[in-house]
C-alpha cells in the first residue's frame, strides 16, 4: 500500500515487527508521520538512535491498556498497525490477567480509539496460535481477532474499518527458537522438544510486505492468511548446528506438535488466492468487500504438517543468517 502523505500509528512499534515496519516505512515510502506507540522508553531511544534524525518520526510513550492516552495518540491518524502484545507463552500463563489486559482489553481500546477519531484503516497482527488455542496467549489472540473483526459492527457511522493478518513464527523475533539454537550451537548440544514438530516460518521483511499488501486489500472484517512454508524442527537443528547432539526435552506446556492457519470450519467462509487465503466474517452486519478468489473446498485445513511447501536445510540456513545468537 502506498502510504505517501499518511500518518501511521504503530502500537508495539519498538518490537521485532514494529521496529522493522517503522524502518521500512521511513526508508521506502514517504509518510507524513510515523508514530511509534510503546511503553519502553529505552527501546524507543534505541530505535530512534538506530534510525537517526527524521522529522517524520514521533515517539509516543503509552500503553494500549490506557484508553485516554490511546485516544490522544490516534488523533489525526490515517492508519493503525496494531502490533502491541504480550506474546511469550510462559509469561502469559504465569501472568494471565496481565495478558488479558494487554492483548484483549488493549485491542478493544484500539478499536474504540479508531472509531472515536475516524481512523480509516486498522490492521491487527494475529498468529497461528489463535487457531484452536491450547495456551492463554493463543486464547487472547483469538479474542483479539474477534474484537477487531466485529469492530466493524460498531463503526457503522464511522469511516473506520478493521481487519487482521494471521501468520506463523517470525524468524529471529524475540523469543524465537532460532537465536536460541544459534546460542546453543557453540556448546554442541541442542535442546529439542520433539523432532517431529513442524512450524510455519516467515521473515520479518515478508511479514512487513504482507501487512502492507493487506492494508491495500482490506475492506473490513477480513482475516488475511499468507501461504508460507513449513519447516521441521529437526531440519532447523541441522541448518543451525549440523552434527550437534540433540537432547529431546519433550513438548512444553501450551505447545502443539503442529500449527494451523486455517481450520475446516473457517474454510466454509474463506477464499483462496495465489498469495494466500481471505477468511470472511460469518455474520457481518456491515457490507464486507467481495474478494476475488476461489472458494476453499469443504473440509480443507491449512496446517504446518500437511503443507505443500517445505523449507530445505539450505533455505533455513539462509533465512536465519542475519539472526544473532541469543537475540
């Protein structure tokens, strides 16, 4: 999407995705302003130092839990990219109320602020963990999706429209297994949950590209799912630490062996395109945009273990080349 002359607010703008998205906007497009909305002043300082002097960059300390602050931050905004979240599974399990406040209530506040200030486009980032969730993080992201999609029902008298993107693990994001394996490689021993485990993988730049494309496609109420490759954890281990001992530690609480990006039930109201899938709302009270594509076959399920595209060991090694150990 061309964001020339637009004012863009990025919640969670100092996170792995947010910081890459902000840098790409400033270097490749010509927005009027990019507002980074996050609660960590140190990360904001580091991001600003990394980017350098740019009069279009605005650093706003704030928390999506704080609706009055969010209302002020979204005044005059054209596009919101909602990336703020608690996403570490153990932290969410140990601090469930905090995860709900950020991921669920925070998303509700984003919807309210966008409607109040007539922000035309709001796109929220979701995850494969939201599909048939087995941990609190996934459950809160499922709630986020429902809040964002149905936010269109509350926006009948507003220009505000809301949609989601849903994708898999981001290579090298904070908490990713990639920097962990790189850090462990020097010891010669990798801790692996289950060698049969599979995951979807996407790079940060691919995620940014998909968000920009989804902003141009959205009409309100969609969940956009990209077609992305799967990878076996055993292949990741071979790519990052060939010959290392693999110590099997078992699947951790709240983990699945395989992830799903589109369920059989969602397939009934989804279309397939060359780049991915568009999941349409089941019961819209507004008039959703019709998307070109082929209706998804009954019973279809897009899952990491039955994917038709798999990363090779060499491809994994290339994707992870720029990731620092322990990052």
